[in-house]
């Protein structure tokens, strides 16, 4: 590899690693064909580690938006619940303890799939109160509707025709800024199995390194689009061979490449084979 290329790779890598620390931002996603505002009753499932009363803050914010809401353990879910609300609150210490990341999901009570999700992230120097962060997230979720652009992106994604800018010597540099800001968000969407939200976040960031294609593959697989998933996993495996297109360090979010896409691709192939066998 020539010295100029090495310098460019090093510069981009350092830039991405720096940006991973992030700036304050809020985001929300709503699945296609679902309008959360048509629902009336929301049940906030309190998680066992919540000692700060975040569940109560969420209930109060949903009520202030004009909807019915209650809270308790998930096993005590009322029969008339339209959506289950789950959440993850992450705290850090910097002189005092503060809430630095809040994620909220609105889920189908029948199968727990994510209908909508929202996040708020605040580094120490931009910290806010838990009440304000809850307000930001819930308001974003209720105000969010899927745009035509997002629907078109998803339709191509379902068909296995998603496109992303592939990082190169002179391509993808501008997209790297947004990419770095969304590293933690995409991993959380992955962990929450919020597949449409993960796909949209990846598609709109438009930075196509190996982990981006892996996320598209996992989202497609989770949504049942097996052939599209296989296409994206194979792209991730291919891009894992180049220093220009593979993730590094914390940007890989704990995944090992190319093992991660290879293992998932093997599972998808088994699923496709089983489906073909059952149709004979």
C-alpha cells in the first residue's frame, strides 16, 4: 500500500474514532404502515434495574400527549393494551451522575416487534434532566411519520437492491461524519431487534463499509427477506478484505469480521433450503 493511501486511511480512521464519542442528538423511527398516533393505550414495562423512576416519567409524558398509559412488570400487561413501551436508560458519572442515553421502543403486544423507537443522547457537557430527555424522545416518536423517501429506500432494501456509498480514497469522506455519530445508535437498534429502524438508519447514513452491509443483512433476515439478507451478507464478507472498507476497533461494535456475516449467511442458506424443501 502506498504512503498516500496509508495516510488517508489513518486520517479517516482517527476521524471516525473521534466522532464515535458523539455530540448530543435525538432521533426517531416509525415502521412502515404504522401510525402510533392511532393507538390509545400504552403500557410501560418497568425493567428491574430502573431505580430512577424513568418508567413513571414515560407514563406521564404519554399521558400529557393525550393517551392512556400505565406501568408495571411486563407479565402484568393489561388485556386492552395497544402497545408495550420498553426503554433502556444509560447513566454515567462526571462530577455527578447523569442520564447520557435514553432509548424507548413502542412494541406490538402480540409478538414484541418494534413499531417505533426513539433515542436521545447527551454527553456530559450537554447534559439534560431525565424529564427533558423523556419529553424529547416521546414527542419525536409521536410526531414522526415515514416519508416517501424512507418508504422508497425500504422498498429497494426489501428487494435486495439497497445501495450505499462504498468508502474509498476519495469517496465516503463526507458520509463518515454522520456514520461516526450513529455507531452506538445502530448497535442499540440491533440489540433491540428494531429491524426497520436499523435498516433506515444505515440506509440514510449512506456509508457502505462491511458492518453497514452486515446490519442491512441482519435487518433483512429479521424481517423475513432471506434472499436480500444473503445478498447483503455476501457484500459484507467481500468488503471485509479491504482496509478501506472494513470497520476498525470500536466502530465494529464487538462484531468480528468476516466471521459475523459468514455465520449469519450460513443460517440464511439453511432457512432458504428448508423453505424450498417445504414447497416441494
